[in-house]
C-alpha cells in the first residue's frame, strides 16, 4: 500500500487550490474579453453609421439647393431674355441669380460648387470664381451624384436640365450643376478621424478608394484584398488579418453616392494588455506551483488567508466590479501576485472606462446632430414682407419685422450652449409668432406659463419646432381665424408645457400613429421636427420625459412637453443673458 506523505498531501492540496484560481481567472478573462469586444463593435458601428448619415444629409441638402435653383423663376427667366423687358432687367435678374447661388453655397459645412449653365446664351453663373470650378464639358445626360476620376482632382457631379429630359438631345435651355471635390470628402474623413475614429475611407468596388489625409494606405490595401468580395448592402463588420494582426473592419453604405464608408479597429492591439496580463498570471501561477513542491509547509501556513481574499476579488471581477483591488498585501511571493492582479484589474477598468467615454462622445454627437437639424425656412417670406413694406412706405411695419427677425436669428444661431432658460425660449417664440402674426391675416396667439417654470433649464430650440409645426400643418388648409395657445404648469415634480392650435386637427388614430413613431423611431433616423424634439428630451432628461400629442380643446392638436423638474440642471453660467421674464400675452 502506497502511503502519501504530508509533503505530497500539501503539494496536491496546493494544486487543487490553484486549479480553481486558474479556471476562474480564465472564465473572467474570457468574459471581460467578450464584453469589451461587443462594446467595441457597438461603439464603432454607431460611429460609422452616424458619420454615413451625416454624409447622406449633406448631399441631400445639396440636392435640395439644386431643386430650389431649378424651380426659381428668376433662374428660368434668365434662360429666355426675350421675356425680360430690357438689358437692365436682364442684368438685375442675373445679379439676383448670382446672389441666390452664392447664398446657397455658403450654407452647410462642406464647400461645393453650385452653377447654372445657360447653354443657348453661352454663359455660366457659379458660386466659385475659379475658371475650372466646373468641368469644361458636362455629361450629355442628367446625373445624380456621379463620381468622375480626374488627374487634376476627382469630383462628384450632379446635373439637372430644364426643360425636363432635354439634355439627351442637347436642347436644354439651362442646366443646374453641383460639384463636390474629392478633396472636400477627404477633409471630412480627416475630421472624422480627428474626432476619435480609426482610419476611415470611402470604398467603391473597381474604383480607387478615397482616403483621409493621413491614412495608412498600405494596410488598407492589404485589408481590401479580403474585403471587396464580402460586402453587404445593409452594412456590417468582418474580421480580417493584415500585417500579422487581426482587425475589425466596419462598413456602411452611403446610398446617395453608392460608396461604402469603411473603418477598422486593430482588435489584436486593443486586446494586447489583457493577453499580456493573462500570460503573466499563468506564468506566476506556474512559479507558485513549482515553489510549492519545495516550500509546502510554508505555503500551507501562508496561503489559506491570501487565497481566500484572492477568490473574493476574483468573484467581484467576474460580477463586473472592476474597481476591486487587493489590499493588506502579505510578505513573500503573494505580494507580487497581488500586484499583478491589481494591474490586471486596473487595466481592464481603464479599457471599460475608455469604451464608456466613447459612448458618451457618441451620445453627445447624436445630440449635436439632432440640434443641427432645426433650421427655420421662412427667411424668404420675412424678407419679402420687409421689401413690400418699404415699397409701400410702411416704415413701422418694416422696422418691427426687422427687429423681430434679428432677435429671432440672434438666438437661433447661438450654437455654443446646449441649454437655456424657459423664459429665453418663450421670448424667442414670441418674436417668431409676431413675425407670423404680421405675415398671416386673422392669426393670434397667447402665452400663459406659470412663473415658477420660467427659470427652468430646457434644451435650446426645443419649443420653436412645435410652434412651427402647428403653423405649417394646423393652418395649412384653413382660411380665417387661427389661434395658438402656449401654456405651462407644474404637476408635482413634473413640468408640463403645451402648444395648442385651432386648426383643422387630425383624428385620434393618426395622433396615436404619430406618438408611436416618436416613441419607437431609431435615433439615427430622425424624420421630422416632432421626432427631433422627443428624442432630444429623452436624451437630456431620460425616462418620464418627451413629447405627447392629443386633441386640443381649441379644435386642433395639442403637443405637450413633459419633464421632471431637477432631472437635468442647467449650468447657471451657460444660462446667463435672458431676462427671465415672459409675461402672459394675447395677440
């Protein structure tokens, strides 16, 4: 019968104790790796979808400018000089067209060339004075954002001819041309990279990629070898290997261009600290097992308590408490193990915090994108009113309209502050309503807001889209008296601010449909101003806040904003400038 001595028993006991540590650590390491990988995938997917949406929005905005010029009476009249009375009127019309083109070219964040080519008259009006701003020879057929490689500078081009379909037979009287240089796209990619992305570029099969200004082209070329045959129109990601490293390659199709926005993450490099800590832990565990064969008695006396503490800390790491640290370090080899464990936990916690910070930056980018979509479109009507009043020598009406318009735009163009006092929002809305009151016959409004609400912090430009929606849709087919009522009250800790109109209204089924679209629409696909308002309230005030539609006692629709007082406190320094006093008014 073979006897097992005390030394052997202690050695076996040590091995049995060490085995669970290795198993728990391996499980914890796999769990941390999986969680971190999933978070990287979600954050990178959100980043690339957001940037692709911004590109789509910019090209859609340029397409809107093209349609505005195409439908402009002055632009069309200039194509037929016989319709104009004399050379002076033709010169004035050309100046008006040039001003309109330059004004449109100045909007937005991208620099695009906007031009109107009068083929029969033989001259061009464009936003850029450069002779080569548009191609010397335009395509025979109308195009929708077609890419044209050019040694002198590639570009995207869009052409629309008047009359419709006349370009094919070269009978067009005029052609509206929009051109975006590849250099402008590269600058946008570089800006996106500066904001925290990896190395974004645009890719189209069978064409040369559009890189950012500091891209690693050799690495991208190696990744594209295994990338081009696996593209999906819905976008996604794939794992590829290049330069002895694994990469997560994410892509999203930009539908307006037909190109793919691509970015990649060096997953091997991101996971390297965890892999190093795991290797170090296994190495230290092996050293302890080797030393246990010679120092069984000493280890038996000094292992039990340190091992129990280590198990407790491992359980905390497994539960996601990455702030756990080993304290009361013992003397001897376990001190080094504790240090390695603390180093591992610190590194994992730092990586998780980096992912969380990236989520916060993505959330902030979403908020800025939602706010940037608010853009009133009644400037032309107000300018036309001022012009008419001046011609009619109605000096006071022109001055009143000018003051209201200047105060309104002074407030809406302040982009540095995210929050404002409710009193400031109401003051801006008063100017907005007074403008419409002068533009519309039989239009009145009244404001009745509890004084306690005036000092509350709300998102900037949160009320104007609701009022604008009531005017545009509530009175769209109504001829006669129109009323808008803005009222606010406190319901316990809940603040309620409603906008009602006396328009034709909609049925209850349609109202429920609109409410459902606002509640369940995707954040990346904001389709209307009301959805915009609802999403911004949810982002800032979280649960219990938002926008709700219902039938109004005035006969139209009531849009009610709700939020919990104290759920979001605006910085007093960022809210300075308002007089904090908006009185109840009736017009």
